[in-house]
């Protein structure tokens, strides 16, 4: 799952286009519970399909047992028309079927309302039809987790509208812990706000 947010070290990609080590819920306090739930459902975590349609440059990704295997980009304007095709290409290339999935995770944003609806509607349809669990993942949390092994503070920044930026601060380590935010602030005040809050 390729996070579309930036972090304080300005890296947005891990191996294979991003780090999506396990599906997590929107609230930081439920991360380990969600992972335990997915492990309980699927035994080992098996394969998880991740979908991000919250921003112009979306993606779909496949993770197996917590390791990102591969991803397919969704270019601007292709979210609704290209999502099914991208998932099909990704699964075929990795010899996985929808029936092999232990669950689907989808970005809960922040991001484009229409983009979020596309990803969530597609995921809900597949999960309902296949009896799979569906987990929402905050874009801030995905970016923090991708860079969370940094022992210091990690800032996640997601461009908003009208000169605003969604910002969150995380305590680094093996499992990032939300310290502040997410909050929408003027882009001119981002650095001062991060320094003051950190």
C-alpha cells in the first residue's frame, strides 16, 4: 500500500512502493487488536489487498504475512475505471485469487471524497460478496508506520485544499504512537506548528 502522504524525513516509499505491514484501523489504539483479528480470521495473515483511492495518485497493493509484495498504480482519473483492472493485474501477477485473500484494507483518508467513495464501495462489494473482513487504514497512520522505526518524532503531512495541510505527529519506534493531530493548518504555519508541538 503506497502511502500518498509525506513524513518528516520526506520519504514516502519503502520497498515495493510502500510499507503496509499489516492492516490497521483508523484509530491508533486499535492497531494490535486489528492485527490480532486478522490473524484470528486467517490463521497466519495470508494475503491482504490494500486499496488507496484517497488522492489523485492512488494504488492497490498486495501484502502477504505482513510483507508488501507488489503494487499497481492508479493514475489520476483512473480510480473508478481502473481499480478492478489494477486489482486483477496485481492478483494474476502474484498467482493470488480473491478467494485467497484474508481481507481487504482501504484508505480512510484524508483525501478526495469521490476517491474515498470509489475505493470503499469497491472494497465493500468484494468483502460482502466474498465474506472477507474490511479494515479502514488512515493515510497518516500508514505513512507513520512506514517510517515509524525512526526512534524520534515522525510528522505526517498530507496536502489539503485551499493552502491547508493535514498534519499529525507520531512517536517513533516499532509501533508508532499518535502524539498530536491530525489537524488541518495553513501551509505557511506547518514548520512552526511541528516545532512547537514536537
